[in-house]
C-alpha cells in the first residue's frame, strides 16, 4: 500500500506537458473561460487532457436537473483517462471552473508509449484510474447523507485517503465553493461549519491544507453525526 502512495510523487505536468509550453500550445493547447464546456456526455473519446492552469469540473445532472459534481481537478491532474481502457464515449460533462483554464491534449498513442517505456509510470496510471472510480463511488455515497455537516466531515476524512491514521495535515486545492459543490451544499454552509470546527479546536482549514487539531474528537464527532 505504501508503494502506491509513494507513486504520487510522479509530476504528471512535467512528464506530459513539454517544458517549451508556449510552442506546444500552438499545436496541442486549449484555452477556456469559466463555464465553457470542454466535452459533453456521449462525445467520442479520442484524447486525454491534463490541466496546466485553472480548474476543471466533471459533473452530471440527475433526473431532477440538479448538478452532481464528481470531481474538481487542478494543475497537474489528468482526465478523460478511461480512453486507455477502451471506453469510446464520454460519461459526464467537463466544464472549465477557472477564469482562465488551460489544457494540454494528450494522444492515446503518446500516453501508451510512455506507459510501455516506464512500467512504474504505467502502473501509476492504472492505479490512478482505479482510485478515481472508488473516489467517485465514495462521493456519491456521501451525497446520500442528509446532513451537510456529516457530508463535510466525511469529505475531509476521504482527503486523507489511506493516511488518515498516521497524518494530521493533508494538502488540497479546494476552495470552500469547490467543497460545497462536491458535497451538495452551499458555500455559506461550508464556511460556517469550518469556522465552527475551528472554534471547537477540531480542524483548521486553509486554501492549501486541512489540519485535524484533535483527531480523537473529530472521529467521535463523525461517529456521533453518523
């Protein structure tokens, strides 16, 4: 298990986006404004994408027309990766979240070539795909919880992934608005809850980290809310 977490040391941005990015963008780059749709469900899959600037939201709409956000991705993260498994149709909407979102396009052939040349990198990509599926399933499970504060507590725990027992602080790229979209509530509710938990000396949120100030009480609160 530890070997897999060490594999997160791969810098996908430096591997998959050439250093001369300006020249690369002329042939392989895409720029989007906030709200622009990158692709739609049922679009044919031909390439992977890597976020080089801004954020991208992957989402669906339920039968009531409500948006269900599956993931919010930032610089250095890939999406559309299921094309490597032979999937030929998109399953969700990909929408630019940042005011200036830039993407690198990655051909299937180039990606497969890199994976063949570097077995460890190939393993990382397939592990990443499997982990993504589990994360999305887990997010959907959390959305079933009726209480917004419980959804927030579960979200924070999931950020630690396999290191919850050993770590006190986890790095992240989520704004409070991002978190609100991912757990199906308002930004105001997330902000109010974060302030409440900080006053209770349970957790501390910043734009780049979340620290569990009192893990024992955090776990007790999670169990109590459940």
